[in-house]
C-alpha cells in the first residue's frame, strides 16, 4: 500500500513542521521552566512555545484538523487500519529515508520531537486516508480488461530456477569434478567433498531459487549459463573470482501469466491506487462536508487553506 506522506511525517525527515510537532508534544509542560540561558539571560519554555506556534502553528492546526476529518470519515464508513498495515507503512517510510535500524529510527524521532507511538498514530491516519481515497474509486470491467491487456508482461511471474554450485581453485580440478560426474557421482556429494564455497558446501551446493534478473544481479558470472542449461544439466567450468565454478539446474518453474480472473483483484487494487484522490484533494472534500469551526481568529485562514489547496498553494507562490 502506498503511504501518503503528511506534514507530520515530513517532520521526521526535517520538514519545517518540526516546530509545530514540538509545540504539540511540549505544550503541557511547565511554561515557566527555563530551557536555556545566554550570558545569564534565561529563555523560558513559554518563549520557545510561542516561537514554535508562530513558526508552524497553522501547519500543525491544519494537520490536526485533517487527521480528525479522516478519522471521522473512516469511522462513518467502517474503514479500519490493521496493525500489519500500519507496520507496512512504517517499513515503507523507513525504506524511503534509508532507515535500517531501530537506533536510526529512534534518533530521527528524537530529532523531530516525536515518540514512536505518535508516529504510528499518524501512519494509521495515513493508511485510513489512502483507504478512504481508494474507496471512492469505481473500477469497471473494461478498465480491468484494458489494464490486463497492457500489462501482461508485468503481471507474469518470470521463470525461476533452483541452482547448485561447486567452486574449486583450478580449471583442472573443475574438469576432474566433471569427469567424476560422468562416472555416476552426484553433484551434491561432490559439492560436499570438494567445493570451496563455504556458504553452499554443507548444503550439497544448493544456492537457492532465482529469476534470471535476480541471478544476474547477485551472481553475474553464472547467470547467462544458468538459464541456458536444461533441467539436471551441469555447466562447463566457469571462471570466477576465486577459481572455477560448475553449476547445476536442479528445478525449473516455468513463467506463468495469470488469467484475467486470477489477476482481477491485483488489477483492481492497482487501479484504485492510481486513480485515488491526492491527499490534499481528499482533505478538501472531507472539509467541505464536515463542520469545522475555527475559534481563534489568528487561524481563520486554516479552514480555507484546507478546502482550497490549489488556491492556497498558488497564493503562497506569488
């Protein structure tokens, strides 16, 4: 599922809403406490919060309003977000921003003055928003058929092959292995007794199952040969960085193109994702139907900016 990256999530990677997030998470603390001193002159939390609100208050209020609009609409339509969907959105966010460990995530959360629970709550809103947008998309049988006709190649599962290898230090040793195979010894037994590949040796040479694309990326030296061999056939010795390699194809799963009926659910999901309203358009639609009351006149423009995102965007660029 695509994740709609909201301003609050943008704060995680350094967007200007950081100040607003900080304001929202710190407002309940003692406003008179001193957070810093400059040559003995104190800077109080109330000063910091006032600056934070001036800096990002409108953006944060807009975010809080749109969050509530999404939550209310999802509840009305009985749309929910499971823990696995939220975790999938988190994984997507981590991948987009090069986060590969919990410590990296925690560091960025700390920099953005967010807790993980707050992030997960926001991601839940994003998942609900995406589902709401997709729920409004009607997909016809003709659209499904057209998509299927145009995208058969991408819908097709490519051929996969299970590959085993024996790696030896010299070409003469590789030829000796070939001779032993012709005399009836099995590839797996020779891999265990003779291969210098420490990863596959104990598994009788089994490397795993690959498409041609993935094998080309991981083991380019053998990819072209592996997909020319017949089932059970062993290659001629192949020169590799640490010696010579023999490979055997132990199974072949042919490429498979699903029928229209088999692909219908996947295609429907893809079409809904492609044609769903953009987040700002969704928020505008929900805002016009909802009952938003701005009680602080200094934020009077927030409601209009949500309901008319294009106008607001254009005005901000002038």
